[in-house]
């Protein structure tokens, strides 16, 4: 289902532990690296192999053989100062790597982003958002759980339109995603890479090669849909 | 005794009364007591009167208070005008009949609601049945009298009674007692009650201070009398003059009508003026400190009155990093909430942000009782950084009212499991949420970004839910009929209703066009906020 990735997880405190658990369930290859004694005890309890490093020494980190084009680096040290320093070090060593950091406040999110993290997950922000959504939008929260978090049949996924796909040049409103069991949520332009365009604003727009479709679907239907996107003829067109 | 059981007992005894005790003399009181016990209208009237004159939380009490203050001020104004002017007879009679009867009514009403006589009669009767004794009349009346004496002998009741007395016009000096009516105002204004509280609270310190003052006045007065009493000072005729001078001097008021004339007297004055300054500073600081203590209590009372007007209330326990964010979010959503924390420093921060706050220990039942756990509180969020403390608060709340929805923040998985065992509705683990999000990011980074921007409402596009209400235009339509495209909305799925829409049932992802919508179904849609608002409006 998901592409298996090599993940380097720095830190095995409370955050690191949960990260490992979820990443492991998702089936990725994870290497755990840590510097503190507490983390080593945690790892022994959970029977997780870990490598001890000193984050202040570049040699330690370079010896990990990180492939910055493909590997993902998760920074989840318990101490904010260590985490920040780690992000800074990694960014300096690997300018193109994908670095994700855990933060515990808006304040630290800003600092971590400045230090070079591609994405920052704000622990309390996410938790408070969830708490509020449970109170105000219970159905939405549960739907997101079903689609995103639960290990079940539903999935949110990204599908890139290949150059010779039958979809190229078609209007969104003319494609019956529904009959394929797929809900199209957003389209991401190849030029403005980070700008998300939600489908409700672009029903009358043509699809182009290289654009990314963000869809929600059942896993079986998703496989069929991905194959379909690659086909060059029009297998299903509705009016 | 639980209510139904009590009712049974009552009907049982009622029958007994009918059969056996009707011949006895006291049957009248007894059956009357039982009649009142079972008479709902009586109880309703009594509780209304109680609320009106005693219950600060009752919304109409302020009108009653206001009315009483006006009546009192009228009476006092008449007293002042009467000094130099002649008051028309009809106004005097108004003062006599109207004001006095209101005061008498109020006095009796307060005595009435103070306790329930019929309950005493019933209890006594049941007790006598139990021990198979004769019910003694004398004992019964003594009990009732003892009970009501509790009210009659209270300070406020005495003031009330004295305030009625000036109606006997025979003795002129009694007119001054009208001023006791002004004292009555203390009852109707809460802030003045604060002063009485201070007097009570600092009783020991104030008595010490007064004893000291009395002691110094005693010594200083006698000293001056010895120095200047033997005709050296023409203004000091007797010991009373000397004491009067001592008080005026020690209080640093110093009228100067009596002043020492001998060097000894002046020396003495210098010493007692210095002592006086010290005593006054001591007294002032005492009262100020006590008022400060009182301020936080007054503020809390105000907060409780504020929230008692709300229909549904969320309680946030703990104002740490998470509590802060949640409070901000709830504020934005327009929900009513109150923050409880033990830490005074955190509470003052929350207070400065304009939230309703109370500084207390949320693991104790008292505060939840005050906030109305039985009717008002819908959710309690335990968000302190200490798992054990959160568990403590959650169990406290659940033991008070099981129906309240309790959410607990927890970092330890083992504690989380125990929470589920204690029937806590929701356990939320920040680390777990971050972990889940990270896993999604590793798999589908772009999808993750999309999701994040929708959830965090950074874009104009939102994800929201729309419930199908009875009689709405969507009821009994199929998905195909609705044409979500025309509403510019993406239908993600539907939650079917369970238990008449109270809980969420199954999630139907991407339902087919021939699905019939039912009342209680919830549509989960993605779209522009305006598009969602548009559909909600049409509902």
C-alpha cells in the first residue's frame, strides 16, 4: 500500500516511543538514535534496537549513511534545546533532507521552522484542536479518525497524474470519481507546489500532467484507481 | 430515607392516623403536617419565597432587594425631614402602616422559610411511634421553639425586629431606631456583607487591637487627670474629660478642645501620639489585608453567578500549555467555559485573558457542586500535566455525576488503560496524536498537508458536519437528489444515527446515489466555509 521508507528517528522519550509505535505499524523501516540514558531504558523495555550518538559530533551523524534524497529524519528529542540543535545540525549536513520535528508550543514551532525543519508537528496545538473538534464537530473528528488514523480499509492518498494519462486535458466535472469509489479532495499544481487547490473551486478546470490528486478511497478501489490513472484510454467517462 | 420509601411510610401512617389517632387531641396538627408534606403547591410557594429572600443565585432576588432598599431609604428620609419640617399626616400614616407591615411580613417570611415545622412534627411523631411512646405536646412545641429560636436570636433577625419597633410612636427616642432600618440594608447589598465578613474573620486581631487601645486610653486618661485634674487645666473637670481627651489624642484626631497645659501633660501627649500612629497603622493594615483576602472570594462568587446563567458549561481543569490552547479555541468557537487551576499564578494569567476562572483544587467536590454539576456542566476536560492528578479530578467528577462527559489528558499508556476501566468517556494522549500524525506524514506527505490545512482551518476550505433535522428539506431524499456539486460541496461520507441521533453510528464512506437520508444522519462535507454555511442555512 504505502511506499516503505527508511526513517531515522532521533530520540526515544515519550514522543519518540509513540512515533516509533505508529511508524512501525505503518510498516516503515526505522532506525532509532538517541543520546540520553532515559531513552536507552525505554528502548530496552520495548525491545527496540537503538544506536547511541552524540548529536554534537558531525562524524557520528555522518556515519549513519543518511540518503538525503529519500530518507526521512524525525526529530523527537525530549528536550526542546536538544531538538532544536539537532534540527540545525541535520539541516547543515543534509540541505535536501526531509526533516520533521515535534514541538510543544507555537513558540518552539517558529524556532524549529527557522532552524530548518520541513514540517513541525505541534503536540499541544494538535491535541487542543482535536479536543475542540470533539466538542464542536464530533462527526468530523470521527470521520478523520476513520480515514486517516485507524488502520482500516479507508485511506487518504496522493496520486500523480502521469504525462500520458487519459485524465490529462479532461475537466474535473466530467470525470465520475464517485463511480470509481474515490472522493477527490484537492489538486496540487506542479508549478505552485505548496498551494493546495480544493476541487470545489475548480470543477470547470482541466487536469494537467504532473498535478497531484489528493483522494480518499477504500484501499482496493485506490489500487484500481491508480492503475486507471496510468491508462491512456478513457475507461470510464460519465456525463 | 429515599423519597418513594418516605411516601409509603407517610401513607401508611396516614392510614394509621385515620384509624387510631383521630380521637386524640393532637390529630389535627398531625394530619395537617402530613397534608402539608404531600401538598406540592405549598412546597412550591415556600421554595419561591425562600429563593426570593435568601437565594443569591435566584435571578428575581435583585428586584426584591432593590424594592426593600427603596422602602428603607424612604423611611430614613422621612426621619430626617421630620427633624425640622412638618410631615403631612397621610405620609406619616404611609410610613406607619405600609413600611411597618412590609417589615413585619418580611420578618415572618424569613422565620417561615428558616425551617419546616411540619417536618419536625412528623419526625417527632414517627419517633414516638418507633419507641411506642405518647407524643408529648410540650416537647413538640419546645422543639419547634428551639428550632425557630435559631432564627430569632441571629444578629440580622434582631436588627430586623428592632427596625419594626419605631412604629410605636409613644416614645421619641425610639425614632432613632429607624436607623436600624438602614442597618437592614446590609442584607440587600452584597459588598457591604464583605465588611461584616472582615470583622468576623479578623475577630481575634481586632479584639487584641481594641484591648490595646482601651488599655492606653485608660492609662493616659488617668495620667492626665493626675497631672492636670486639680484645676491646673480649666477644661478638665472630671475623669470622663480626661478619657475623652485620651481617645481624641490617641486616634490622632486631636480636636484641641482639651489640650494639656503642664510640661508633664505635654510629655505624655508626645508619647501617646506616637503610640496612636502605630496602633492606627496596625488597624488599617489589618483591615486592608483582610479585604484583599476577601477580594478573591468575592471574585469567585461573581464568576459563579456569571456562569450560573449559562445553559451548558465546559470546565477546563488545568491552565498549562494545553489548557491555554483549548481555552483559546473554545473562545473562538463561542462556547461557554470556566477554568479551574490550583496555581494562583496561572489563574491570574487566565483571568487577565478575560476568562472565567476559579483558583481551587478541582479534585474536590465542592467547586463542582457550586458550579451546578447536576444541570449545567456538560463536559469536563482534565488537562493538567500530571496524569495522576487528571485521574483524580476525573474520578471526582464522575462520582458526582456520571452523565457528565469527561475527557482526560494522559501521557502514560498504563494510566490510560486504567482510565477506560473507570468509565472515563475519552482519554487523549498528545504523544499518541503526534505519533499518528507523523506516521501519516511518512506515508503520504501531501495528503497530510491537505488534511492539516483543513483541520487547522488555515484555508477557507473547511471540513464540517451537517445534521439532518426533522422536517428539513433533505429528509427522505437520496444522495443523488441533493446534487452536492451544485452546493459546491464534497460529500465525504455519512454517519448514520444511533439512539435517535444521540450517538454516531456507522460511517458510510462515499455513499451511493440511491442512499436515503434519515433524520439524525450527519453529512461530513468539505467545502468553502460560505458553501457550508449556505447549506446549513437552508436546513
